[in-house]
């Protein structure tokens, strides 16, 4: 069994990143895939579950983990820490399981510095007007928050050229096919196939 692949997935809010990851997991149950669950010091919100949405920890514990080098990347946002566990990622990949890491471009840079073998995917909306429409349709944010998200989106999207793959989420089903194609192509690479089919290859090449 070969190692899994770490997929860094980034997108502006509203581009459909989380929906694509969820659909990939739901519609491809035979694929060995998991989503990385971040650590955070913020409080648990209604409906959230520890270990599912986040690993909720105290600030002192998080800072202790930082000192131990336990995070592949971490950031402080509005007074709360968020971080990605190095140990969990490494152990999961060693089991042959692919991992999706939902993260922004700044975190992606930190991850690539430490794990250059990771593959990165950027999800783009077909237009700014469509992105704004999707944010409005969600009904989760005020006009002020949506305006802020749109401003942040332009900054986020300017970093698309730092990624290995780019998917334009114009049609969701088409974008999902593209996403799956990336995973299939990575799994068909020679080094992974050589490990998966070692016995067969040995037999085929035997005298």
C-alpha cells in the first residue's frame, strides 16, 4: 500500500469548495479519503461536534503545541488560533489515505514549504457577479459581510497561479468530475501504481 496524497484545496468564500469536498467523499465511498480537522481555540458553536468540525482546545494548550512544533501551519484570526496537526496528517497519509486540507493561500504556502509533495487545487467561480449571487443566496451574511467577502475574494483569487490545478465551478457536476479526475490522475502515477501492483508487475516481468 502506497502513501496517500495531501490535497491543499483553496477558494474564495462561496466558490463551492466545501460542497465539492463533501460531494467527493459522499459519491466515492470506495476511495480512501478524509478531510483534515483543524485545531482551534474558539468556542464551540451550536451544532458543532468536537473532533468532527474542529478539535477544540484551550489557548494555553494550543500555544504549548506550537512550541512542540505540532502544527504544519497555524494562524491567529480575530484572537483565536487555528492549526493543522502535523502528526495526524502524516499518520493518515502513511495509511494510504488521501487527505483534503481546506485552507487559504497563506496556509497553503506554509504547507508547501514543509510538504512540497502535496498537490494543490484552486476553485474559482465563473464570475464575480455569480460569486456575489451565491453569497446572497446562502442567506447567512449581511450586505456588509458579503461586501467584505467579495473584497477578500479578489485578493484570494489573485493567488490561483500558485496552485497545481485550477477548477472553474461554473457547473457543479462538471466541477466535481474535474475534481475526481485530478485524484484519479494522481493515483495512476507510476510510483503509486508500482506499489499497488507490485505482485502483478513482478509476475509480468518474471522470466
